[in-house]
C-alpha cells in the first residue's frame, strides 16, 4: 500500500475537492486525479463520486475510510517510535489551533524550536472548536489549542490561561460603552454567533437557561471577520474572547464590554489526541507552549 496516496485520499475526504488537494500539495488537479484513479484501480472500484461541487465518498470509500485512518495512524505511530528510539526530539508535531490563538503563540513557538530543537517540524491547522475536536478524535493532529468551558480540566487537558467573554457592539453603541455589562442585558439582543455544532453554543444555551435570558440568534457564521463586520455595519452584537476581539478591532469599528453577573469564563486548553504515541517531540512542544502561555 502506498502511504502517500492514501494520505492524499484522506485530504480529498477532508477538503471535498481535488483542486483544493492539488493546491495543498502544490501540484495540479490532473496529477491528483491520476493518483486517485490509481488508487481506485487498486481497490477495484470507485472511491469518490465526482460532482459539480467536488467529490463525495462512494459506499466503497465510506467502507474503507475508518480502516485507512486506522492504518495511517498505526503507520505514523510506528514511524514515530522508530524516529524516537532515542530521547532526541525529532519529527513532525501536528497542531490544531483556533485562528485567534495561532499568532503570536505558534509563530513564536516556531522560533523557539528552531533554536532549541531544530529537528522538530510543525504542521499547523486552523479551525473552529468542532473541527479541532474532530481532528483530535480521529488522530489527524497530535495537539490542539482550543477553548474549554468547564473550570476543571479533563482527559489530560492542560489549561494555559483563562479569559473573559466580551459583548461586542458597533462603535458608539450605548450598551457596550461601559467597561462591563450584565449578562441579562443580552436578553433578546440581535446576535450573530458561531454555527452548530459548537461547544460555545452549548455553553451559551446553558448559561442563558440558568439566568432566564432569551437568546435571539439572527445570523450564524463561523468567520469572526464576518461576525464583526455584521456588528459594525448592521447593528448586531456578538460575543468574543479577548484574542479574537483584539484582532478584529484592528479592521472593524467595534467596541466591547466585559460580560459579568455571571462572567462567561473560557479556558484556553492544550489538549492531546487519544490516538498515537506521545513522542519526545510532542512532549518538548507541549513544554514550550506552556512556557509561552503569557502570549495568549
């Protein structure tokens, strides 16, 4: 079995488009199509249905997907064990991160690793919480930096820092002019927030129920840029953590007040995949991330 071809197969499953896979691998779509045709010939059937919107798994592809994921994970683990038969940190560490926490944390991490552990390479993917959870669950990444909402870490999570949540309004908005705003003031406000499934939405629903607040979600968007532009231009409101708020303030006319009574605390967690082997490289990266937690 050709490891690289099956990795491309997984990329096609994730991205849903051979042209996007070609861009990811810095090649052209005909080349990726030829490689997929080669795999399909080996399997004796089609793995994907080609549609106008991209590619979708056939029944054969669906049947093989979990087996291929498992085989690739075992192969990666064996490769790591071979590479890490000594205590020298070496190899690739795959990290998933929320866009709001990727910089400057991970860019600074790269510089630190270049000096202390030059044989470690980073592979970083960005996504919202539900994507990060999925990648951790299926072993697509080794580590993830994401939000948790339970004050007690679970399942090996390491909490790097805690953060408040802010109600974000347009510039000049009366409700967000003060430094703080009660959670109950959110009652029936026109809100734009993240799409489901979402741990944040689950937490927000719970807090609203507990405090007798009626949420009025008028727009759903996973893009923080879109959320804050809607806030600035359409007089909606959103709720963000300080990292996302700081970045959004650079390109939109918004203002924010910290939510209190109760405060909506979020915890930035360094989480570990349940799959695979925690290599010396992973351990070194985890330690350096903890050392850089002040950047969050």
